[in-house]
C-alpha cells in the first residue's frame, strides 16, 4: 500500500493489523466457547473440551498480539489512542471472561447431571 497517498504510516498499519488479529482470534474463540456449551448440553464432554482447548489457543494468540503492543509502548514507542485498539481489547477481555464462565458452567452441568 502506498502510504503517501493514504496518509497512513506503516506503524499505523502495523497497529491496525495487530488489532484485527486480536479481534479475529477473540471472535473465533468466543464462537468455539459457545460451541462447547452446546456440545455439553448434548453430553459431548470430550467435544466440549476440544472446543475449549481450541478457544484457549486462539486466546493465547490474541494475548500474544496484545503483548507485542504493550512491549512496544513499554520500550518507548508511542502507540496512541485508537478506537480500534479499544474495540480489540474489549473483545479479548470479554472472551476471556466468557471462557471462565463457560468452563464453570460445564463443570456445574456435569455435577448436576451426575
């Protein structure tokens, strides 16, 4: 992309790429967590666990991307405010919370069904 014509710097492009990586990984992880709950309702506990494991991998990828930004800023690079970054962080944090609740709900479901 020719940044001269768009007025977008390469560091802004890198920030956008990292934000979209966080959003994509978090969104896919959330879908897998919902899938895990559905599998649990169908008594497919092994399938639910696999979905949670895949979601965890994606959340690790999102967290790694986020950590790259934190390391840059800690190293003195200006990241600046970005609505896109705020959205990405919000998605990641909501999915992390959803994972916590999903794991607990599955454990409760197992306990209730004995």
